[in-house]
C-alpha cells in the first residue's frame, strides 16, 4: 500500500472546507494509557484505569487536523461498515498524522471520515484572525511572540502592554480588513525562501511540505493550520483585556467570528442577572456596586469592633471560670471559627500551668467547624475526647498545652455530647 500523505499536504490542509472524506487504513497499533506516577488534580474527563487500551490509526489521507502551530486537533468520527468510532485526538508523529480511537481497525479497511464542522470552522476563524491581528500589530512594530487558541478566548503574547488607544486602533484596522473581503490563500514556495525559525525541531524539512499563508498582500506567514478563504468569513474581531506575563510581556486576549456573538449573549445574560439582583438599570450597575462595596467595608469595620467587645467579654468570663473551676468551655455556632478563637486566646494571654484547660469549639451541621484545647494536659483531654468518639469527624493533633482539630461535619447530638463531656471533665 502507498504511504500516507505527509503532514503539510494532508487533505485538511489542501482543502480546509472538506466535511467528509473517504480513505483507507494504513496501520493500527495499540497504545496504553499509563497511570501517572504522581496524583493529578480532578479532571473533567472520565476516569481511566491503567489497563485501558486505545489505538492510533494511520490513514492514507485525512481531513482531521493534527494539533500543531498553536491550533488544537479536530474532532470527528471514523465510520466503517461495522461501527462509528469517535476520534479522541490527532497528533503529528514526524510527518504522519495519527488518530486516537477506542477500538482497533484492520489495515486496508475502507473508512469514511466526518468532521465536527462547527469546531473546525471556529478554529479557522480564530487562527486566520490571529494572523490578521499579528499583521496589524507588525505595522505598529509590535511583534507576536506566541499565541494560544483557547476554548472560549484566545490570546497573542506581545513584548509590551498596548495602550488603550493602540488596542482600539488595532481592533478598528482588523475590522476594516474584514469588511474589505481580502482573499486568504496558501502558497508552497521553494523551501529556501521559507523562514524555518518556528518549525518544530522534529519536522523533516527535506521530505515535508512548507506552507505560507497569505492574507492578500498584507501578510505572509509559514503555517501548517487550517484557514479561511476570505477575511469576510471572520465576521468581526473583538480585542479584550491584557494580562502581564514574564517581565514586561503582555497577553492580549481576543474573540473572532461566532465567538463574538456568543460572548455578547453571555454578557447580556449576565447583565440581566445583575439588573435583577441589584435592582438597577445597566448604566447604574457600576455605581450600585461601588455603593455596596462601601457599605460592606463599613459593615466589616463595625463587625471588627463588635467582635472585639465580644472577645473581651468572653475572655473575662473564661478567666473567671478558670480561676474558679480550672476549666472553661466556649462554643460558637455562628461560624466564628479559628479567627475568633485566636483573638480570644490573644486577649487571655499565656495561661499558667496551673490555670486549667480551655475548650473552644465552633460550627454546626454539615459546614463542620473547629476544636481548640489550650492549657495543662490539653493533649490528654483531646485523647480522651477522641477515644470516646464524641465527634466522629474530628481530626487533629497537638502536644502538651495545645491541641487543634478540624471537624468536617457535626452530626446530630454531638454538640450536646461535647458539652456533657466537658461538664463531666475533672481537672
């Protein structure tokens, strides 16, 4: 069987508008999903065991783009006479496109490819739009250092932050070019004329295909991605916020085409929610939030003063109980937590060895809480409390005169059990 088409001359690169395609399987090999050596953060993807096996399929040609040049891989399906297999990813291995699928397909099997066109066209809008943005930035002597095509918002990384006036100017120029309807086309020139600085290290230049994407006479850049035919297909470009990165560099975020409309709908929905929650018109939102922020700051200041008064009152009671009974118990169900306890302990000061034991507990129900024991033999009291199973979800530790624990959940009756334990406690 003839070798497969090389990356650079794939059907998806020759004609980015193909939505279905008939081809033949060249090879298929199993790949094992190896369990990572370190635990990873929670993922939205379904869990897989180390025994899960997938397969990488090489096709004679493909309309599914393998990830590269900042552009994510396509999504699609491989249809055989017996099944329809989702393509989970496509990657480039040297000059070959490999399609990851959940089941094996025998070599020489004729198959039909179908692409997720909405995703592909979105990627074409973002990628061609990025070329346009970078071309206009070049006119301002601001080179593009890198770029990323995100799921919702993309960005170009620049050597400096643009002024607000520059952002508006670049956005206006881009949209002027879009309205002009300039053709976008791909050239395969002599390899000696192509800038190879940004080529992947493992790309075989001699056997591969080097492509240059043109936006009329405005821009010409080496690129392996899938692109639009005309700037009008971008619809519109919206430049968003900038974020600092790596010294003086800045990331300029952008939306292109259908994403602009989606963003407008999302913002409109959010604005309507704010209108309802804040009971104000759109033009009043900023002023309303400022007033609420000021009121919150005032409330926090008052709370701080009130808490200080409560701490002083509780500290006086605690000291009196410690003098009289060698023990004191404070329980707060209002979520005051460790901040309140630390303030209380600071107000009381260092307890003498003969002062007794102070038991501090907070929280209620499923929200859980905290437990803090201070004083002579605090660790021994905690050991008895844990041993008796008074609070099932209590976890903590300490030594000598201080023991601190976390309660993930207060079960029914546990607060009363803790109080009873304290009342029976002999120091």
